[in-house]
C-alpha cells in the first residue's frame, strides 16, 4: 500500500506534499473529505506501533475538550482519531511496510530518502 493522508486545507501538508514529489502510484486521501476508516487506522497502527503515535496532541480540540488533563488509553486515542480528523497527526505517508508520521524535518527527509531510492 502506498498512501498519503493529509488535509488539503493545511499549508504544511501541502508544502510537504509538493516537496516529496510523490510517484503517481501513491494514493492521496484528504482526511476531511474522505475520513479515515477503521481498517485504515488499524493498518496505520500496526505500522506505527500504537494509536498514540498517530495522535496529534497539537490539535485544537485536544485542549478544548480537556483531553490533555486526562490520561488517555490506546482505545481513547483510536476513538478520537476516528471521531474527528484533526486528531490524526499529519501528514502520514505509507510506503508498503514503512510509515512516516508528522511534519518534522527529520521525518520529511526520511520519507524523501525512502521515496527516491
């Protein structure tokens, strides 16, 4: 599976998308228009190791809902990611059995290396 999960309204996602120069066989999915499915999330979790790794603690709703003040379990992270797209840390690039999560320069550079080997 080659997949890129992002928000087309997010300037950072768009900048990274442009810089990666993805091949045509990578499926693009705007998670606002086409929400992530349970099956997709489970596949991402298997590659990432946990739902928490996929969860964005920078999301506005995380603070607004008071989630930062409560200890969350894996089931909670899964629930919130499926409930609202902003809880998925993005972008997420999947290249077969490799996953690249987030927008840190280190992650983006690793994704570029994996794409253009």
